[in-house]
C-alpha cells in the first residue's frame, strides 16, 4: 500500500518515527512529508533513513514529477501525525501553502489525522469547529489521548500511541467504519459505586464512592463501540443510556454478578469500591441504644477478593476454555500512604498480588476522588510497561483508560 505520512510541527513528532517503522515493517511504501516546523523537531535525515525514500516539504523540489498533484493522487492512504492545531486549521480551510497541504487537497483515498496539542488548544472552539468540518467531509480525526503533555501539565491532547494510530489507519484503509472504535464488537463488564454491608435493617457499613468514575467508564466504553454491562452498587449518579444494568448492594452480590458476567466478557473493569469486610452477623431488628446495656461489639469477617478470583478463574479454570485466555481484567486501587509506604508502593504490591492486567491507582482522601468530578490516576501494567498518568475530569480520565484498554487488546491481537 502507498502511504503518505504527514508530520506536523509538534514535540510529539519524535513518536511518529515509531509509527513510520510500523508501516514499513508491515511492507507498505511510505512517503514522508514533514512540515517545515516538523523538521525543527525531527530532521529530514531521520525520515529518509526510516522510510528509504527522499523527503521534502517544498512544492518546488522535483517539479518535473508534479509532486503536489501526484502524491495525493497516488496515495492509498494519508496519515497526518501529529496533527497540530495549526495543521488542522489549514486543512479545514483548504489552504495549500506547502507540499503537505497541497497533497491533502489532492487526496483521493482515505485520510486520517492524529491530533496532538495542549489541552486548551484541543478544547478551543476554533479547533473543535475545524475538527467537525473535517469529519463532515469524511476525513477521519482520532480523539487525542489524555495524559502527560509537554511540561508538567496533563489532560487530553496527547498523541495516541503509534500502535493505536497504526491500527486505526489499517482499519480505515480496509474500509472499516470502526477505525476509531477500539472496542467495537467487544463486551465490557464494569462495576461501579460502593457496596453496602448491612448491620441491621436500618444501618450498613459503606464507603464514600459516588459511582461517577464507573459511570464515566461505561459511557467511554459504549462510545468506543463496546456492548457494556454495568454492575451498579450504590451510586449517586444515574446509569447511562445504552448499557445493561445489573443492580447489586453487597460485596457477595457483586461477586455473584461479576462471576456470571465475566463468562462472556472480553474486558472486565472492577471500578467499584468493594467493602473489604462485612458484619459476621446481621441483626434482624434495629440495634437499640439502651442506657442499661453495654455498647454492642460488631465482629467483622473478610469479603472475598473478587478481582483476584476473576484472574484465577480466567487463568486456571478449565471449564472457562481457551476463549477466555485473551480476556483483559482491570482493577482499581483506592490507596492512601502511611508510615509503611507510599501509595505507589502499595499499588504495585497489589498489582503483583492480584495478577490483573492493568491496575488504576487512585490516591484517595476525604477531599479526593470520591464524589468529585475530577480525578488523577496512574495506570500500572502487569507487563512492566511504564506507568501512565491520566488526569482531568472523570470523563477525560475514563477516555484515557478506555484508549489504553483498546491498545492492550490490539497489542496482543494479530494485525491485518
């Protein structure tokens, strides 16, 4: 396949070298067209060495070949990464002031933009309008990833991983409508909210979870093309439309629902805040406070470790069969540090102990995470991959988690 790889002038240009290698190693003929600004981040020599083809950004080079017309006509696919705010604006308004924008105007095949810029630029009304204009013309524009950007800031605007761009590009070239639906055809089970363990008909042991993060994950998975099943414990927000809802109250009820749902799930995300303990006995009547009796003593017993049980069943239960071996299981860790260790150390130990594929670490507190509309998490991987930071609204954090899950699923699957 003949691919034109346009490179925009952003710091993320260095990651596009890996994308170029993915294309060439898959046997595709790639012509790289960097913008003038892009060459200030990665030089022409790098693109020529990795592509095996001459590289230019001028319409006046090799004029006899009429490159500003030929390249767009001959390309089976054009991929632009990073697509900066400036480049999206120029493409949307039909400008043709360099070789890349000329080639985009001459394109007859599919075109894919992978944006990368600071959050404020991505969320600006002008950029959003330009993206909608391009999409309205049938151009594919990926959503950027959310995470660490240039400097200390984080949020949506990070270039998607090269593997994710590669997969989207191959799907688009094959005419698949789900090029930006990384979970299309997948069944995802998500637990959300906080469990409640009854003491008597009136009282219970509970936690501060609002269910907002789990609901946001359900929305993000649904929007990524998945069939979503939400195991809803106590939540302060309504479940989203378009998902199956299974209502539970206690940890034991959640365990039963999770084991049943996992049988046909490609992905299981245990985002609920599950009580570690429950009362050993539940009073059939309200426990009374009387002046002439001693204070009640409540004995607690451990609840089952649902996450660890799901992993063990997937990996070792013969009745589940080989089809379950590719299932992805994601856990959440709500941690606080203490004198024995910090939150990251506790999370890493939990990941090793439970054996799930990804663990999403929340640093919780009385004014952190629970009930809030924003979150900051660290995604740890059993594979040992570098921890990934995602921060912003819970919607943005969920988008980052779902994008990472899509990458993990595609990473272990054969590429077309």
